C-alpha cells in the first residue's frame, strides 16, 4: 500500500499536467456562471481544474518537495506580480482611475488574479518533470491535441460543426454559432486570433520535432500534421500570427543550423517558407487581409475588373452610397462573424444572379418582411474614420481609440500605469463589458507602467537565456530542437503581442506557460547532467 501511495505521490503532478495539456485547448469555452454582471469574463470548468492543480502544487511546496528557489522564473514572475499589486493600489488611491465602487474593485483584482492563474501553469508543469524521458509523453499528448484542434476546425468550416465564441458579451454566454461562408475558424477556441496564436506556438514545436527525430516515417506523419495545422492557420486569416509563425520557424532553423549545418537548415527553411507563402497568397482569406493593409486592392481590382467595378476615386464617404458598400471599403469578407443561424446552401436559381464579391448573403434568397421591404432602398450613412478607410476597420479602431487611450494612461502614471482593466473606459466610473488594447506592450505600459513592462519582459529574457545555454550544451537532437523551438515561440509570441493581447488570452496564455514549464525543466535537467558529467571526469 505504501508503494502505491508513493507512486501516486511521485507522479500526481505529472498525471495532472498531462491531462491539462490536452483538456485546456480541446474543451470549448462553455461558461458556467458570471463573475460580474454584464461582464464578458465568465468562470469555466478549466478555471476550477487549474485552481485544483495549483492547490496540489502548493501542498508539495509546503511539504518541501518543491523548492521555490530552484525554479528559474520564480523571482521575475514574483517581481511582476508585486508591481501589479502596487499598480492596483496606485489605481485606487493615487491616480484614482478605479473608483471604490465594488464592481470596479472586483474587476481590477479579477484581472490581477487571472495573471496569477496563467503563471500557475508554468509552476505546475515545471515541477511535474523529474526525468528527461517524460517529455516524450507530453509531446505525444501535444501532437494528439493539435490533431483534435484542426479536425474540429475543419469540421466547423466545412461540415457546420458548432462554434462557441467570446468575441462579444452575447456570444460569450455559450450560444451555439455556425460559420458563414467567409467567417474565420475558431475551432475549440473563443476567437480566431486565439486559435491562430496557439497554432503559431504548436506549429513551430511540431516542425521542430519532425526535423529532429530519427524515424523518417514519424517525421513524415508530423509534417503532414503540420501542413494541416498550417491550413487551419490560413483559415483564421490572422496576419499577425502568420508573421509571428514565419519569424518563429526562422529562428528555429537559425539555431538548428549551428548543430546540423547551414545548408541542411537553409534548404528546409526555404521549403517551409515557400509552401507557406504559396498557400497564403493563392488559397484562403489570408491574402485578402494582407492586401487590405499593404494596399494591394488596386491589383486585386484589376484582376477582378470583369466581375467588380472599380471603387470610387475619393475615400470620403457619401450619403448616397449604401451601407454594405461603405462597409466593404473598410472590411474584408473574413470580417463577417459567425451566426446563431446555421447557413443553408444557396438555391441554384439564385446562384445565376449577379452580385458584388463583397456581398456575403444573397438578398434574393432571403424571405422579405414588410418592414424589410419598406427600408430596402433606404441609404444609411456610416461615419468611418480616415484610418479605417485607409488600413481597414480593425487597424482603424486601434489607431483611433485603443492605442491612444493606452498611451494616455501611461502618461498619467509612467511608473505604475493606471491599473488593470482601466484602458477602455472613456470616464472613470464607466462599467465596460470587456477589455482590449490589441497591443500587449501598450497595455502593459498603460496598466502597470514601466515597472510592469520591465519585470514582465524580463521573464522572457531569462527564459531565452536559459534555452540558449541548454541548446549549446545539448547533444540530443530532440532536446536541442525543443530548446530552439522554445526560443522561437517566445519571440513569435512577442511579435504576436504587437497587434493582439495574447498574454491575456486564456487558452494561449495557459498553453504558452505550460510549454515554458516543460521546456525549462528539460533545459535545467540537461544543464545539470552536463555539470555532473564534468565532475565525474
């Protein structure tokens, strides 16, 4: 009996973490109950599982089986959390950007404790590994999870499998949605940006494994999985995650070149980039999204001139332009959100009717109501900004509102910022339904100031330094491939954070800090083995 209890005690964190690496990405964002009335953040089953796992980890700490001083990121993470706590107090008592109303206090500390929750995965996964061989179990579970994510994403796109979104307050209630023809894929994630960031992380890892394992047939299977996962990334139409992936995989092969040679690494990197760019430019919605920002609309218009009339010369909106045509100036086809109504195929008779490329729902097949018929010819004026017309709707919102407010918050208190969840508010007492800056660095500076920015980024700096040291010392291809991938996905996520709040995206944050825990534990074990090997000589 004592042997069984000891076996459980020695492997409990290992079993829990193995379950979490599969469960968190695959379990849809089904809410259990509200945290605050009218607020988009809701409690889900994964929150309880993470809390339970963290409590188990805490018991091991109290028993002395886990020593905090031996965990490499403990000090920088603690430093950031101390700064975050000071920022919350400053927001209440100094800048007074958070009122003493219960709702605002609870929302402030909700976001503070969410960050603790995300970091907790790092400690759990780091402490779960005791031998280097255990990493293979995690990698197997990760690859199986990736397969589940893209299979469900394909089903969502082509078979009308249900989607669950947290992109707005109403959808986050757990409403069953279905993707329209041009809607971006969510898979089991709450938004397409979250899915794209997760794919960026795991795609680099899968490619790294594929090119560092010895069995050729297993490499072929992993490369096929990587291709399927990349196709799913293309269906998210996330430009930022695509660029982050290219940077991440380039860094991976840059490091592998030092171990396997420049020709070996360069040839494989060229093939991956060539295939990625070819698919992006020729198939799927990603090319349309890039064209919107780098101003390729004129080329696309010339290419489609026979089907689509050229846009007006002036970008100024006019009252005589219908709303759908105005929206087409600032939005792409993939900006269409999912719908609670399951799409139905267009009747053959209606397909022969001409319509513009940017009209997504055919008015001829919709049953008109008396009120709809009465307003069918009405012209609605939408006052889009110059930035929205020039760069697209999402970029326009960032340039016009989100980023200027974050900069203003930083100027209010450069050292500690104005506190968590304060950047979206137009006035201090406003109860906003959600928080977003769509640039994690501006959000860091606005919410926690320079001190928060420096301490948070030091976590990444230390992680990359440890990976680099372990990479140099390691002679096992799979292991040094994972250390190179760790550097790649860290820099990739840093790039991703320039346009999306990925550090606050729950499934992405959970996954990233889990990977960091695994790979850093492997790195420390590798360095320890090398040190012991030198002593025995």
